[in-house]
């Protein structure tokens, strides 16, 4: 079974080399490493090129995009360029434990039911970055430290960062189909939700690396941006599209189906309000809102 690692980079010169080291020094050699740089304005590309040359890493490939794609599209491109059976997602600023690949590959080799496997992490907080809360998952113990994450709406929103993911390649066609219709969704959240709906999302209760949290990360930068009504409407538009796709592949007799259908009604209601910016529409649709707080939030957005 062949393994691939994909990494999307952008202005990561502060942390990139330590992560490259942790991938190269795995106790189980990775068959393929693909790195795409999104036209960094710092020395990230130079560091990677020198690193590959220094260690004569013939199974590593590095490509600089012709135009800035953004990290979502960059990861999507990488997913479709891999040749491995199992794909490990990697960020540019984290550090993997030396046995991460071997331990996760072993689970895939011993169970064809696993399509997406996530793991746990330690944290390294830099500067004024905020710590992350490792979500408690509703799950069923399969064997030792391997758990099946329940196909339950409580687990619908991503519960582990993307760099802890390893995925079986056969999930990519469904990912690509949804991604072409819903462009605002993060790649890891979409993979999580597809696998959850398929009943193939598993959790390795083991720390496989250190999550470096800093204010320059892609997610930290996005969180600082003001969420406009237009951006929020785009978000709910994509969420409705994703839920429509997931509902088609979910067993109607399973509890998850009814929960996804209910969530779709909530998202459709909020989308209608944000698109119309109409108080009358809000009054009509507020019965479907999940909380008073969300009603007040959208009421304010009507008049912003």
C-alpha cells in the first residue's frame, strides 16, 4: 500500500524546515511527498528547493503555482495529483511524531472499512495565538485505541485539524464532485463530513504530532476578517449544496439523515434572510433558527 503526503505552502519560512524534517525522519519512509507553493513572498520556496536537493529526495516533488490559488484550491489540486493509496494531509507549520505514518498506515492495512482516519495532537502556542480545544467525539471503540466516529449530527462539524488526517484515495471523487459546487468550504471539513455520512470516519486516540498555533496561520488570518452578510450568505449557500449532496448518499432510515435534513432547513432559512435582507422574511423563517442569538445576529445584518 503506497503512501503520499501533500503540503500546501504560503509564506511559511519561520516553521517549514522543522516540518520537512519531521516528514523525512519518519520511521516508515513515505513513498511520495507533493508540495505546492502558492507564490510565497518570503523564502519558503527557496528553503524547500534547497532542502530537497540537500537530502537528495527523489520521491519529493515541488511546484510553484503560476497564480495564487488560495489554500483551499491548492489542497484540492494536490489531492488530485497523488499516486498513493493513502494520503496524509500536512500543514507547513506543524511537527509530526516519528511514528505517525507507520501507525496510521497500519490501521488502513488492517481494515478496509477505514476511509478517513484522524488522530490527536499536542499544542505549541506562539505569541498571542489562542489555544484550541480538542473536541470530545461521540464514538465506538473498535479495538485498542481505534474508534469509529458515530454518524451522528453531534459529530458533523470537524473535530480535528486537517494535518491529523490520513485518507483513502477512493473518497476523492465524491470530494471533487462537491468541491466544484461549493468553493468556500475547507478541504478538511468537507472530507470529514463526507466520511461521516459514509460511516467510514475513524479516530486514532493517539497523539501524532504538535499543532503550532500562531497568528500568521491561514485560519488565524481568516478568523480576523470581518464576516460580512455577503460572505455569510456564500457560506450558507455552500452548506446547503453540501447537505443536498450528502443527503443523496445517506441512508434515509439512519438518524443522521433526519438530522442533516433539519440542518439543511436551518441553513436555507438563514440564506433566504441574508440574500433578501428582509425583516418579513426573517419573521417568516425565524421558527427554523437554532437560537435567539442567531436571530439577533441576522436581524443586525439586515440593516448593516
